[in-house]
C-alpha cells in the first residue's frame, strides 16, 4: 500500500521569483525517506506568486516529517533560472500538517534541505538527525559570512567589498534597488539643471537655498526655514531633532565652561539665579567633547573647520528649553569667549550654527552610523553565524535585519569610504569620521542603548515636550512585552538561558565583534538570566527599528534648510565677539556646491523608501506555532494603538503650549521600518 502525502509549494511573488527549472522533493521522516519526486503539473509550475499542490507517494509510513530535501535541475539544455521559495507544507495521510518556512533563493543546479518550522532551542532537539542538521547549517553559514575589520577600534562587519558579493537573500529587491538608484540619479541631474551643483561660491542670499528643494517641502522643513534663528526652536531640537540623546541634566557648572550668574542673569530673569536653577534641576548641558582634536578635512580644495562646543540650556517657567550660553571649545580663555543670547544678532546666530554643525558630525558618525547601522550589522552577523533557522531567537530577530548587509556594504563602498560622499561633503571627512567612530565605540554602554536607563542616567526623564522620550518609552514597552512573551515560551528558567550554547555564542560574538570586548561597556559576553535576555533582545529590535527611524527619517526635514544643519564650516570658530555679520556668516557656512550635494544625500537617505516593511509586520512567517503567532498579533495591535495615540497627539500639537507646534512622527510605528535598510 502506498502512503500519499500532500505537498503545497508557495513561490515568492517578488519580481523574477519564478523558475522554469525542474524541482524535486524528498520527504524525510522519523521512520524513513520518500523517493525523490518531481513536482510537475500541467504547464509552468513555479511562476511568481504560484501556490501549487502535489502528491508524494511512499511505500512506508514516514512517521513525523522532520526535513524536506529540494533539488533544482535544469530542463534539457536550457539556461538555469533562479527560484525563490517562500513556504512549503506537507500533510500526512493521517491529516497532520508540517510547515517548512523557506524564504530562500535556489540558484542554478542546487540542493536545499529545510527542517520543520517549529521553533526549538538546542535542548528541545532530541533526534540525532536534527541535532546534526542545526550544527551543519550554522557551519555552512559561517563559511559564507565572515568578519572583517573595516577600521581598527570600530565594530567589525561582513567581509565583502561590494553588494555584488552578497548572498541573494540579503540584497535589495529589484524594486528597492531600482528606485534607490533612480532617486539618487534624479537629484544629481536636477541640481545640474538648476546650475547649482558645480558652484563653489558662497550663497548670495540665504533665501536662495529654498530654491534647491522647493518642491520637496514638508511641514517640518517649512517650519525650520522660517524659525531656524529662534532660541526656542534651537533648544527644541535637542529633544526632538535628529540627535535626541546628547542632552543631559547639569548639576554643577563644569570648570572648563565658566558660565557665571552675571552672564545669564538677563536670560534667567530677576526672580531666580543660576545656582537656584541648578538646584531645581532646570539647567541642562550638551557637550561635544567627542569632536575635540578631530582633524578637519578639505572640501573643494578649501580647508574646513571643526569645533567641540559646550552649550548650556535652561528650562524656562513656560517649559521651553532655551540656550543660555555657548562656548566653542573645550578650553576656556580669552580666545574662546562664551557667547550669550544678549550678544549681537549674528554673533549669537553664528555661535548656534557652530553647535548645529557639531551636532551634524556627531549625529552622522555616532548617533546614526555607529549606534544603528554598524550595531545592526553586528547583530545580523552574529544571528546568521550562530543561530540556526529553527532557533526561536533567529525567528524573532531575523526580520529586523532585512537589507542591513546591503545598505551597509553600499555605504562602505560609496558613502563612508575614502573619497566617498562623507569625505567630499563634511568637515570631519574620512579620517575624522574614523577617529570619531573610534571615540564613540569606546563610549558604547549597555545603559546608553537601553532607553529607560539612558533617560534616567542623563537626568532627562521629566523634561516636558520631549516627544522622543515619550513615544520612545511607549514603543520600548510594547517591544519589551512582545519580546518577553516570546522568550517565556522557550526559556522557562535562568538555567534554560545559561545552557543554550547557540545563544551564548551569539552574545559572545556580539560582545567581541560589536563592543570589542570592552568590559567598561557594561555588556556581558554571556547571558545569565531570562530578564537579561529580554532586555537585550529589546535593545536589538528597538535599535534596528525605532532608534534608527528617530535619527534617520527626519534628516531632510531638519537639514534641507542648510543653516540649521550644516555639514561643515569654511572659517574657523570666532575668537572674539562683535565681528560677525550676514556676509561673514554666508562665507562661513557651506558653499553652494557642498550644500546641494549634501542635500541630495540627505534626501536619498531619509526619503520614504520603496519596498518597505513596517515595524511589527512579518510577511515572512518564520514562526509556525500558534502561541508565537498570537503574540505577534497582540504586538501588531499594540503598535496600531500607539500609532493612533501619536497621531492624535500630533493633530493637537498646536494647542499644547509647547515651544514648537510640530508633530513628532519619527517613532510612530506606522512610519517606522522593521530594520536598518536605508
């Protein structure tokens, strides 16, 4: 008697997913294997989006189906075509259905083995066949995905030099790749047609900057253009701009920033003093010490300049964060005056612009590149190299690594390479960027990556109108609840965590390759408890989704008006007061060419991406059991509720009494991507 098994095969619906090659399947069960069987119905079987049914016969009952083996072979002398398989199900004669997630390309003549999709830790696997399978799977991946040192003292990365060398699964889809390249080319052509991109002159009028991207306006970019000189907006950006993690409470005035009561009396008003406000917790500071001694680069043949400013801010009785004083170096003295709101208009505007250009450098190199892109790649590499596809934490994390290898490899090839865009358009250039990254890597800590702890450590938990904080904490809590539910399904005790060798190898690799084994980071090389595991998994997902969105998505909004976010300065920081004027200002900020090229880059990096997968959406169904599926549904529901809450808040922003009537959207789950893919 023959035992007949029903097989359903789903081909991906992405472009070029189908194949005309012959596909064979072998079922592997606990009691034996089926014959190798051709899956062939009338006509073309595996076209894009196809869902096809087949029968596989066996002379014996195969028991539980634990593996399937796929073989792709060419027909006659035809050139082989690639095939993207998403999912296969096998139903036994007894009506038991086994699910096999695939989500892989088969290229040329190839064999591929897939194991049944139930998530299992190593302790949950008892069959020698499956133990061997998970071990071989990881070993094979490690042979393809190898580490390299991109620069000493910064997180390691995937050892490829071009996106062409990537595995097909990790590359941009055809749609995303086409639009990404097309958008970059169109902006370059657009500037040339407008006659801007080749001019090395200063801007004749600041208003001319509006003409460059006049048709790409947003509510925020228009507001920035109109209010960039205002102190309230300057302070607002430390809370809700592109770099919202630098500001911290100031309890004592630093000795290298000798701000006195006399200097700030006018700004504080007659009813209080600097000392009183320090004691009340209303004084805050932003310190760009990381930029001290960073060498400046050359743009268009002209030397550029960098400063490492200190900025003191005051939370006013109206709950507006207002700048009190700015010093443009870390060393006080006659050559480093302290600039005040009471100074002449252009002295004060120039001092604030120096803070904004320092913010640009720290944002791009540390907040954006290091703390999201490079860390995401480390997480992804360790996942690929140490966790088999059946591991529950592989299933949890792999959707948050989509396209990260491609975008980072592309960045190392064109954006942050020697002679690349960063060197051509920013003050810190390539060498300065590397040194800034090295300093930033030394300062990576567990606390700074864990949002609730970071806010407490910086003393900013109670700051009003801090929408990054408010939305971030809510999003963090939603992610943590989801992660906790998944972890609890597979790790009932601390011992279960400690005794998972694959998980421990993953964390060890993250510690060594991402945090360079720095014990000062507070990050351990191993997991010892369920709670520790939950926290770190939340860090990974939040970093790759919400945090990246917070520092990336608004780049064009805040930077399209270049004086608000200049990538460089063409004159050194002023050493005296009373010399600044509008012409001096225009001669200090980036020239026309640099402005246009930088705005093209900011548009490319922050424009709404094509082929996007939003946070909480999992088109690739790696989890097959009902329990994790229910947790995913709950997660999606909570994200939708948070989105509604944020959107309602944003609609009423103008009536909330804040310093800036702008909605904060960068942590809205409905606008936050699942992964670092742009």
